[in-house]
C-alpha cells in the first residue's frame, strides 16, 4: 500500500508537467515529513550524491558533442557512410544507421544523434527516392543508439545510482549496440526492395570522404580507447575528448569562433544543470524510500512470490516499457533503480547486464508514443506529420523488442567484453 501511494503521488506530480527534479524532491520531502517529522537530512544526502568526480564527465561529454555538431564535423561523417555503403540495397538506410552508430559513440545522446544525423540524412534520402516514412523511421530508431553505445549519458546516471562500474557499463554497451545497429541495417536492406540506388562511388571518392571525416571517426577510439587501455580515467577521457573536439573545430575545420564557443558552453551549462538537479531530486527520493524501507518491502514481496530472475526481469521490462510511453528516460532510471536495486542483488542479477537491458528498454521509450522524444525531434526537423513518424518507427519497436529478447537469453553479449577486460563482477 505504501509503494502504491508513493508511486501515485510521484506520477500525479509528473503528469502535471512539473519538472522531474521538483516532483522527486517534493515526493521525498512529503515522505520524510510524514514519517520523520523533519527534512533536515536532505542537505547531507544531496551533497553526498553530487560530490562525486564521475559527474564531471556529464558536462564535458556534452560540450564535446556540442562542439563537433556546431563545427559541422558530423556532415562529413554522413558523407563517408553514404559513400561507402550508399550503393548497396537499402544503402541510404544502412549509411544512416552507420552514421548514427558512429555519432552515438561521440555524443552520448539519442536526441543529439537523431537531430544531427537527421538534418543531413533526410534530405539526401528523399533526393534519391527513399520512401519518406521509412527515412523518418530509420533516423528516429538509429538515433536511439546514443543511449546504448558509450559514452552514454543515461548509462552514467545509472552507474551513479546503482554504483556499478562505469567502465564496465561502457564496454557492455558496445556489442549490444552493434547488434542493434546490424538488425536495423538488415531491416533497411530487406525493406528497400527495388528502391533506386546510386552507382558505386569508386575508391577515389571513398578515400576522399574518409580523409575528410577522419577527425570524426577517430574521436570514439581515442576517447574510449584511452579509458579501456588505462591511459586515463573516465573524467580525464571526457576532458581529453573536449580538448580534441575544440582543436579539430578551430585548427582543422576553422569554422569555430568565440561566439560558437559561448553558444556551446551555455547549451552545455543548461543541460548539465538540468541533469544535476535531477540527480539531486533522485538522491532525495532514494533516501526517503530507504527510510520507509520500500526497497526492502519490494524484495520481500518478490521473494514471497517465488519469482526467479528471468520472471522478475520480464515483469520489470514490461513495466519499464509501459512507463517509457509516458515518462522521460532519466526519470525512469532515477525512479525505478533505487527501488529495484536490492531485489536485483538478492536475485543475483548482474547489475551490468541489467543496465544494458534497461538502456535498450529506454531506447524503446524514445520512439514509443505519446512521449517518444525522438519522434518529436524528427517531426521538428522535417515538418512531417507525427503520424508518419510514428508509423515509420513502428517496425523498429519490434526490432528493439527482438534485440531485448536476445540480450535476455544471451547475457554474455553484454557481460563478456567488460569481464574479459578485467572488470570484476
């Protein structure tokens, strides 16, 4: 009963349009006031959660992506993908998926991936006769890879809340991300049918496109490779990536001035402050539900029902899928993880594996109406009817469910790489 009242209060506040951090904070304050008669413990809780070095990766990775987008480095990235695979069956769709995959390893954001690649790809796809609805769908779905392929903003937040290794999570997202990208690409090839295809560009043009895009292609291996090889920590990698992006924009592309830096910095500041405020609200909420022993109660209820790990995970994935239709991904992470964490531990469910399952489910949330963020992003940059964007994305919902099922059946797709690299469970 207590869990129902807590969730009901939180959901009502969120449905009013109240910011996530405010809804979490108010719910937590109400719980503490009712059960403890005071809220004096809030300040120490918030400080403890925000006083973590890993949090500096958030603004740095955001700034890195902002600089590369504003310097138009991404335009060359799409040109490369289109030059290499544009001639194959469904080549424009495959090129778009490939571009989204590479940019996802730069931006860490699904919205930024859909916006950046979509702005370049959709006009090209329409020019070559690619069905508009299919073009809208592949951009919306390909953009979701930003959540799963590292560095991922939502993955960092999950790591903070669950205390899982961020390095292990980053590695765990690589193979599932590539798997989903491959599934999307195969679907594009199947779906293409007899769509007109441009001729093979030739090795000269491929070489030229690669030389122009080399700076974008090199960003992910330089940044993430440094982490995995032990050259620098995640925070240092984010700082290195930002410096790399700034040097490329100013010295190579030479189209990035002080005004651009100011615009990128202010955009980064707004995004980062929003994330930090949400983390603060989530810290309050997590502290409050711990005081009333809600996570312990959930664990005891699951134990009493006799659910095994797979039955529990199926129930959780179904719940998160429904929540994803109405709530933003960050809210889902910060609401559900503190409650489910003790049960995950009690059932011996690998937190890295669960984190990847969660990210794929959150990808689904990005393209499922009525609150699929990528759907509105694509509508915003194309002025296409929202119904067309939803219909174009619908097959990819089924493809992501297929990917989620594969990950449930084969956990090693997520866990093999991080543990082979030496990250202990």
